[in-house]
């Protein structure tokens, strides 16, 4: 267990670690899927096994979500009415998903994520106005619908099982099913991620699958990125449109990564 409290990085690796942490903090706040960056860093730069990387990643995700959620609340973007209908199913799903994740089958999970990302890309591209137009008068009024409870139970399970990509699915459910506008959904996503990160982190830690030192270091940089991301949303005009475009880019690249296509392209170009 001692190695879980150690940090072994060169100065260059530390710089990359810091840049990745801040960058993914911004990405996770505005859209999601920053874990597709941090997980490889934990595995290949820090030398952590995939299950330990999966557990360690939850520390930074939880801390940046806490910082981002508080910042969104102060900016007046966090709507808390009727959230219990979404939070409770996600919590139940997260506990179940994290319990399954301790025996993660990485290859099959990558394929499943790739398929879901490809589907999400289609959803993002078809009738984009559904994402961009505000629907603040409806936000939260449909949370108690039975299909929303099932949807968020599934999202909680996925978030507990593996963090990568869950932000995309959360935003899709909050905008298209629960009818929040995209900025409100981005704020609520912070709270949702905390809900399933806490039990997941406890379960991973109890199985010795959390490298605490690396996780806390990444959490520091990701929290900085979260603050930057919230300020970006609050001050930039047409933030809904910019977030939607960022979502399309991230989902497209994530799908290529999960199917192994991105690695093939980088290898062919001599960049990997």
C-alpha cells in the first residue's frame, strides 16, 4: 500500500501532469470526458494499473466538481429544485456500478463507450437547436417522470463503473429529458458527479485501488481548471453555442479513441 502514497515524476512529467490537470478541469466543467485524458496519464506516465487509475481518477473529478458546483452556485446558475428525483437514482446506480468496476474488463468497456459516443455524436448533430435554445421555464419540472428516474439510475451506474465520458451523457439527459438549458445542465452536472463519485471513491479505496498522492495532485490542478471553466461560462456571450461545439469535438475525438482509430492515426503519423 505504500506505493499509493508516493509520487515519482520528472520535472517535465510534472509539467505535463499540471497542464493536463488544468485542461481537463476546464473540459470537464464545460462539457465532459476529461477522464479520457487523465486515465492514460495515470496509467502510462504514473505507471498505475488500469483499475487503480480508474479509482485514483475519482479524487480529482470529485474535487473539481465540488469547486465548480460552488462557483456555479455563486454565479446563480445552479438550480436545485426537484433535484432529489435525479440524485437518489444516481446514488443507487453509482454504488452498484462501482461495486462491479473493481473487476473492470477494460477492452469491452472501451468498445461500449465508443458505441455510446458514436450514438451521442449523432444526437448532438441532429437538431442542434434542442441543445442551444434555453428552456429555463421547464427545467426541473419533469424530474419526477418515471423515464428520467430510469435514465439517471443508468447514468449513476455508468458513472460509478467508469468515469470517462459520463459528463456527455449527463448533459444529454439534463437537456433533452429533464429540459434544463445547457448552462444550467452544466452546473447541475457538477452536483451529479459528486453524488456518484463519493461512493465510487470509497469502494475503490476499500479495494486498495486509489493512489492517493497522484489523485490529490491531479485534484489540485483540476480544481484550478474548474474555476477557470466557470468564469468562462459566466462571462462569454453565447456560451450555450460554444459548449455545444466543444461537446461535438470531444465526443468525436472520444469515439475515435475508444474504437482505437485515434491511436492508429497517431501511429501512422509517427506521433505515438
